């Protein structure tokens, strides 16, 4: 259990996802994103088959509810990790959950010798960009028309 300081106090527990978390992960995806969400088949693949790190934060009152998640694809042969998603339920934002998920992931990756982590995020996603910059990521290029709706993205990188 970890007590977090900012916002209302939460007993934040971050753990690797299990197959029973699939429904909770899908529900959180659909709340956080209207477009560009993972479907069940994709999430199932990322959770059960891919070389990945999937972290979840269960709700304190109902452990089946997932209030935060992070999906990272691991390319071990090149020591490179790619963040596929980072989601925090809207009711729990600005309480350091996103930040704690990222810290856990960075610790895991460093311990296993990963050298680089990359991600993409919408150019107007102020919340995500602030978090990533605070964690030491920097923009290395712009991806024009990256999203299905034609929106542009920043590609960010952090050396570990
Ligand atoms: C981006 C997201 C994961 C942040 O999660 P969170 O738990 O609210 O973030 P934290 O409370 O850990 O915030 C950490 C830091 O990020 C920055 N930040 C977070 N939300 C912010 C906002 N709305 N505006 C500006 N800065 C913000 C701040 O620097 C913050 O530190 P502070 O609270 O000490 O000022 C969350 O807003 C979210 O799930 N958004 C929808 C999904 C999404 O866009 N994911 C990223 C896709 S690439």
C-alpha cells in the first residue's frame, strides 16, 4: 500500500494486470477515450500474449473496478519500451495516479536493463504532455495525421 500526498488521500495499489482484469480495463478504456480505444481482442492480446507490461490500479471499494491502467509493449531485443496507453478514471485524476503508474513502469524498465522508452500523444493533450515532460520525456518529432480523426501527435522519448 502506498499513501499518496496530493489531492485527497488514496491508498494506491499498483499491480500487474491479470486476465480477470480484462473487463475492468475495457471499461476504463471506453471511459477515457471515445476514439482510438483498444477493443477486447487487442487488449486480450496485449494482456495475455504480447511481451508487455500491463499495470492496473484497482478501486479501493470494489477491486473489480480499475481506476488507472498503463500498457507498455516491451521490445527486449532492442531494450526499447513503447507506452501504448496510460489511463486514469476522470473521477480520480490529479491525485498522482498517472504519475505513480509512470514511476512504477520506469522503475521496472530500468531494473530490467531497458535503455529507451517512447510514446505518442495528441498535440493538444495538455494533461498527458505535462505529466510526460515532468517525468523527463522530450518531443523528438511530430506525427502528422497520426490519429484516425486526422489529429497530429507528438512522439516523445526518454532515455533510461
Ligand atoms: C493524462 C492522465 C493519465 C494524467 O493522470 P493523472 O492521474 O490525473 O495525473 P497526475 O495526478 O499523476 O498528474 C501528474 C502531473 O501531470 C500534470 N497534469 C496532470 N493532469 C493535468 C492537467 N489536467 N493539466 C495540466 N497538467 C496536468 C501535472 O504536472 C501533474 O502534477 P501536479 O498534479 O503535481 O501538478 C489523465 O489525465 C488521463 O487519463 N487522461 C485521459 C487519457 C489520456 O489522455 N492518456 C494519455 C494518452 S497518451
